């Protein structure tokens, strides 16, 4: 599945947020949200970034699209250096990269009907006009398996799963190469989650899409991923093919995450002492603090674990 051609190449990505304090609101510290992050995503494949709340995975997704500005690092999307682009060039580059957010009710405009919401990216970029645009909107609704009678409806008339399908249709409108799905199914019921995940995988197979899938749900990640990066405190602590990471987790944090996945069989219920999670240390450091680089060991081909101190 997918190809061996790299679409997205991220190297040493670092994003920090200033903490202001004192009478003059000077920067007194920084939140080290993403620290020295590197990975490759191939065309037509899915890389999942997985970790608990606050590990920096959503900031990583937003940094790649430059919705938040990274401090340093390089982002190469299909040969384009995203970090070097001016604001107007970045806008053009966004034709190739789109995002699906966690809460479709917040990301859709309650005062626009669904047809206009899906048309908006095409209007903004002037890619389609008139009947050609109407045909494409209808085709996109077909693709995400929504009836065309929904075209004139408003977001509040739909269920959560249907709203997320509209968000997917909108993300597909410009024919992007990369879609960043930030917890795109976590707000949905489990049965609806399965439908939306299956839809995303079908679209990937049909259109050759690459997904950066950000999630905390190990079951969903196991279903959708080709490769998995486990994040902790802004760094990837383990990265590799799905089978390697799930069947042979090497880093203590990955092993702890695997143990926390619920099992339906009551006879195999876990005891409290198995779930030995440490509280996450603070990612806030004083100005001038420079953490060491991320150093990895290759356990098996393509399967890396962080060897420098990750605090876990």
C-alpha cells in the first residue's frame, strides 16, 4: 500500500510558546511543545502520531502547516521548503495540505449551508467556478457517502459523524496531497468512528492521499496506520512500522501505553498496579534552557527508539 516515495520530510522540528510574566509582560519561560521532531511520510500512506494529552502531537500537526510558527527545523512537502515560504507563497502551498479538526461543530460555520462550506476552499483559491463547482461539490458529497439532499442543510441538522464527513469533503475539495487529521474521530461514537475511519482508508486507496493521523486512541491507530510515532513530552520516543511498534514495543512509554488499552474480556482485566503511569513532567523551562538532541537506536530496520534521556 502506498509508495516508497517520501511526500513529507520533517527534520528537527521545534516549537515553543513563550510564558509571559512580571510587570512588563516579559518572556520568563518557554513551553517546549515540540522538541527535535523528525520523521518521513510516504505518498499514499498514513503515519500516526500517538500519545497522551499534552505530548505535543496537535502542535506538531499545526506546526507542519505553519498554523503555529515553529522555532526551527525543516519541513519539505513534495520538494517545497515550507519553512522558507512567504505568507502569500504559503497560502498557495496550502492547496496541497489540508486539515481535519477534532470537533466538526466548531470547525464548520453554523450560518452557512453545507454546499457553501465545501465550496469555500474552491472559491478562495479560484480552482472551480459555476456548474463545474456545483458538480464537484455533488461528487464530493457522493465520495463521503452523504445524500445530495444534505447540500442545502446546515451543520446543526446533522449528527457528529455526518458533520465530520462534511469536514472531510471540504478537506478534499482542493485535491490535496497531504491531510492532517487531528483527533478526527475522537469525538464520535465507536460505531461511527469505524465508519469514518473506513471512509478515510477508502479515500486513501482511491485518491492516493497521505494522512498524518494524530490520535490518543491505540485501537484506531492500529487500524489506520502504516507507520506509528509515539510522542512523549514533545519528542518521538518510538517510531516504526505499525506491526513492529504494536507487536514488539521497545520503549517503556510505548509499553505503558499498550498496557493501558482496555480489554473487553473480564477474565483478562488488568490490575491497578499494571497501569503504572508517571505524571508528565512540566514542559515549561526557563529562557535559555537548551535540551539535548534526540538520539535514536535502530532496533530492527525502520524501527527506532529514543535513547537520549526522555524523562520516562
